[in-house]
């Protein structure tokens, strides 16, 4: 595996020179893409150099241990450090999801449970919003359909990082593990007898696609306009500003009505469409390449129940990784790091096992 580092060292040097040129930064998208790749390679290069340096020190310490026993203890410490550094390097060299450097589009939809499910969808959105705020990310609502009691029948938001995140720290790299069915067990506000009900909401996470990622032919689009409406069908707009876009070749349909102008709604709908087309293209590419392994924490089966939120016990359980804790109130307030860490670790273990196989 480490043989691949030599080519990465050369690429790292070339990127360093390219990023030093002023003309590179005249193209913001190019500069962002190059910075992301440079950051990923820098982590590998720095760890590789540490690993090599520790190896040289270890060799010297072992030679000197024959003359001075005090070097034997130093050699043991260096050997332990080299094993740790080697493991970190192996993890950095594991092939990553090519979309891990991207921002994310996150959709939350109510499911079984009616109004209670819509309220839970709102709680999930608040959880993701708090988590994003804690990481310094921005949240932009692209499309939302509210329920009568203030929840969401569906809501789509864009989650964006500021600057160039470290490898594995971009919005999609972490939030992709949230895709699936989230189940809640609690006493609904509409329940008069105090009985615990079970309902669910679905989450879909897509990497945000830029125009350079997905080419859309205008001739492949059917665009319909209609009048926006609010909860219960109450009209909130007297003009046909809402937009529905159908991508005829794929059959994907996206609608947007949050903005006041038809042009703004069209742009938001195109953003969502690009993300869905990119996700579809990546799944097709994986299938064409004959990918035999899919990590259970990255399943494409969106109907799979991935997590349970039990309010009476203040418990959260992730059914993919076995993670369980009794701080549901804190998790719902944005403390998602330990839950996501269990998903990241499980995914990495599966990737390492696949390489060894």
C-alpha cells in the first residue's frame, strides 16, 4: 500500500507550485478543488515523513543499545510510535469516497405517524442545524413544506463548510451516515392518554454537485410553474412562482416554492436536481465497476431503519454500529460527534478489511 506514496509526493509538490500561482486563484472553483486535494495529500505526506523519521531514529537507537542499555528503552518507545504512525498512514491511504470533500444537501421527510412524524422531522432538522453551527458550517433552507402543527412534511437544506475542511471533515463526509429511516418512540403532543407511540422520518443526504460535476441539457428538462401554497393548502402567493422540474431521461422530479421569484425557485430546484443526478451517476459507476462490498453504514437501501430515538429512556441507538447512549437530549441539541464517530470507525474497518481481502 505504501508504494503509492511516491506518486502522491510528486503530486503534492506539483499542487504546491500550482497553488502558489496567482492565476490559479482567479478561478474560485478550481482553487477550492486543488486546495481540497492538497489538504488530503498533505495529511498523507506529513504522516509518511513522520513514519520514515521514526524508522531512522529506531534503527539508530537499536544500534546504540548494544553499547548503551539506556537506548533500549528509547527503542521500545520508538517502535510503539512507529506502529501507531503506520496504522494512521494505512487509514489515510484507504481509498476514500470521491464525494467526501463536498458540501451536502440534506432532505428530511415525515413518514409513518402523520403529524407526530412531521414534528419529529422538525426535531431532526434542529439537531442537524445545531450540529452544523457547532462546526462552523452554514445552513440554507432550499425547500420546505410545513405541517399544520409546525413540523415539516419535507424540508431540504444545503450544508456548507467555510474554507477548506480537513480530510473527512467536510459536510458530506460526515452527514452521509445520516441517510436512512430514523425511528422515534415518545408520547406525541396529540396523545391525550399518555401512551408512547412509534413513528419515523426519512433522511436523504446527497453531495452537492457543482455545474462542472453534472452537465444538464436544457432540452431534457420539462419545467412547470404553479402557485405556491402554505400549510393546509392556504395560498401564500398570488403569482405562479413555484417551479417543478422534471428531468425526462431519468424521471427525477424536483419542485421548489420557498422563494418569492420564479427564477430563484428554478435555481434552487436545479441545485437539488444536480445533486440527485450526481448521486445516481455515482451509484451507476459503482455498480459498473462491480463493487462487491458496501459498508453496512453506507447502505443505499433508504428504507432501512438506522437509528432509534427513545424519549422515555433518553436513549439513542444506532442499529448499524451497535452504538448506544443515554444522552438523547444532548444529541438532539447537536452533540452528534460520538454517534457519527461510531459510523466513521465502522466504515473504516470495513474498508480496511476489504483491502486485506
